[in-house]
C-alpha cells in the first residue's frame, strides 16, 4: 500500500488537470454559445480547483501523513469525496449546457442533492480515518521503542 501523502500528491495533480480541462471546455462552449452565457458553465472549473486541488495539495504537505497507510477507510472516504467533486462539477456543466440551450430541466437539482452529501460524508470519513491511522502509527511507534 502506498502512503497517504503520496496519494494526495497524485490527487492534486490530477485535479489540476481536470480543472484545466473543465476551464477549457467551458471557454469553448461559452464561445460557441451564440452570445448566451451561463454562470454555472463559466464557473464550473471552481469545483475541482477549490475542492480538489487545494485540499489535496495541503494534505500532501503534511509530513505526519507519510506514516499513515492508505487503508480501506481512507480510500472509501477519498473516493466519496472525489465522487462529490465530480458530481458537482458535472452538475454545473450540465446546468450550463441547459441554460445556454435556453431551457430548463427539473432533474438537474439531483446533482446538488447527491453531490453535497457525498462531499461532506467523504470529507468526514477521510478525516476520521486519517486521524485514527495517525494515532495508531504514533502509538505503535512509541510501543516499539
């Protein structure tokens, strides 16, 4: 198993690429929108940037997590969090597409209803699992000395 800070380092680089792709996609779609603009489309890049790059970058800098294994609880939490970010990003893009097209769709609200809880629960599970893993490694290292 790889260590947590290495995983978070890989995640922020992936999120940076996703942010660039979503920003480029939004700019191109907005350019060909025949003068119709959509704020959810324009600002869709903010979800992977603010909720992906920044937290993963900060977690990759924490040296204490180098000793914490990327175990199943941390993995479940990170996967839920990443799914929440992806859901919110896609919801923003889908809302922008529908607005630029000039219509509405009642099903778009489900992106937000599903995305925010996934994000919150994933964050909590990850933080609790990292804290428990950190405490276990600290206790385990002091018992061996």
